[in-house]
C-alpha cells in the first residue's frame, strides 16, 4: 500500500481528469459505492475457486456481518444497480467509478495490496456494438494519456453451457499433461481448468501451447455476437489480436473478454493495463431481472508507471512576505481578496526577515512576491517583486488586489512583463 505524496499526486489528478472527461463524453455518470460489501457478494459473483476469493480478500466479521473490503468494483456496482431498481428507471445505464481496491496479493512492481481503479459499467445493452464502443473508448483514453504502445486482446467465452463444454475439453486436453503442470494448475485442473490458460508459470505456458480454442465451441448466437464485435472494431479502425488464451481470473464473465496490454515500460508480468468483459448473468444472479452488462477496470498505478504525462505541483501565484505585524494583517486581507478572484496566494506567517521569505517564494515557484513593511504602510502602498521578470515596483494599497490579479494572470504567459 502506497502513500501518494504531493509532487506525485498531480499526475494522478491529470490522468483522473482525462478519464472523467472522456467517460462523460461517452455518456457515463459517476457512481460511488461503499468500500465494504458483504463477503457473500464477492464469493458468489467472482467465484469461490478464484484466486481473489480464495486467497486475496481482506475479510472480517463485525456486528455479526461478514464483510470484505472491495477487491474490485463490478460486483458492488451491480449490487447497487439491483438494489436501487435502476433497470426500472432507464433501459440503459452507463456508470463510471474511480477508487481504491484491496487484494492481499504478493506485492511486485505494478501489483499492490491497495491500488486504484478507474472503471466503467454499461448495463442494459446486449449487443456487440456496446462492446466495441467500450473497447474503442479505452484505446482512445490510453492514447489521450500519451500511452501509445499497447495491444488490444479480445476473446469470447461464449454463454450458456459453452464454458462448461470448454472446461471439459480443457480437462481432457490437460489431464494427460498433468505431470508437467505447476502445483496450482494441477489443483485447478479439477475445478477451474480455464485458469491454467492464464497462468504465468512457464511449465503451464508450455503445456497450454496446444490447448483447444474456445472459439471453436461457440454456438450460433455467441458466434454472431463475436463476429459483430470484430466487424464494429474494424469499422472503428481499432486494431486487435484475437487471443484464445485470454480467460481472465473471475467467474462472472460471459461472451466478450478484452485486455489492453502495454508493450512499453518494465511492468513485467503486470503488463495488463486494462481488463474487461461482459457479465450478462450477474444482475439476474443478484435478484434483478435479466439485464446484460459489460465493464472494464484499469489500474491507475500501472497507467502512471507507463504514461509519460507529467504534472508539476503548482506553486502559489502570489507569495506574501510581511515585514511587520501590521503588514501581516494587511497581507492576510489581500491574500483573501486574491483567492476570491481565483488567484492562489500564500502568506508567510513566520515573522522572518526578507531573505528567507524570498527564498521560500522562489522555492515554491511563486510568480509574484508582495512585501509589506512599515515603510509601505506609511506610504499606503505594497511592493511587488516579479520573480520571473526580476522587476520591482510600488502599487497603492487600494489598487493592489486588482493589479496583483492582473499580473498573476499575465505572469503565466512567459512573454508578459509588468508595465
Ligand atoms: P482485474 O480487476 O483483476 O481485472 O484488474 C483490472 C486492472 O486493475 C488490471 O489490469 C490492473 O491494471 C489493475 N490491477 C489489478 N490488480 C492490481 C494490483 N494488485 N495492483 C495494481 N493494479 C492492479
């Protein structure tokens, strides 16, 4: 779990702001659900046999409730969707969220126990157009944060009994190879053989190389959905690779699965920036009607580790250096007036001599430093030092807020010089 300090948090803000803006352009509205949900929600929806539920959840009992700190955002969003009968209010719902998730995984670069996800959930549209539009949105978002080196992987898990039939096909394929599998995968062979396909263990990778593809088992409706998705992606000019080994770690997925993996940076095995897919059965399994859905989530830490976007911590536009007690009162009043005009201002309250206060103004990157001492008060003025242009002048106190606001605005233009 990481502390995100000022100086670093500005990059988080930038990426979050791009995401919010783009999500809203695509019709998504923000939903905020609790960090805690009943443990049973995750156990049932993510699947008892999954790594997240089996090994990684932070769960506890309090006041007789078995609770879990959310390991992902989809189950909670779907729970809220059902609980508030959203399906009865609108036919299609687009929600986005941003927040912390918790998984007790083995920490590595790009894999943390508290991490932030940005995600979207789209309820009520069963067609492949929704899938393609979402994948295109994610690809556009990655480009918007200057992250061009990624590959879109897509696959389909089918629906109904496709998965069960595929499970049997995989069991038949892997059973003769059991001795060559990792311990984890030998265990998965009985209850969740799909997971062997996304194991990172080289032994499993080798054994899985000749495994049958689920795409061969799709029924007619699933195949029509899959082909529709590829057609829409082609129409949008989204480049993708069909990846039959893409199964993702949670049980709730149906039909479309997708991941966006970076080919840049040094995230190693943690190169999956974005993961998503359809979960057409979840709303009904939570007691709602049969409402199809698709969603994705991406880890902010991984985006930030790969994106070159930079953002500096903004310094105050005006730094006040009062040189006497009455000057300090005047500085407080002026600083408040500036902030009301939308100009950032900081008052040095340390009652120091000029030099250390100027040093601080420089270190913060302030554009203007305002000196108010006994001399200034007697003359009814303030002294304004322009720290970029290296000029200095006196301005009547009554004019000071207006002039400072004007110059602060102008100083952000590197060509500008005070009159
Ligand atoms: P998932 O919910 O497992 O499909 O993950 C979706 C995305 O969340 C991944 O592609 C990562 O970007 C991010 N993510 C998942 N688990 C972690 C973790 N432990 N630490 C950091 N990011 C994570």
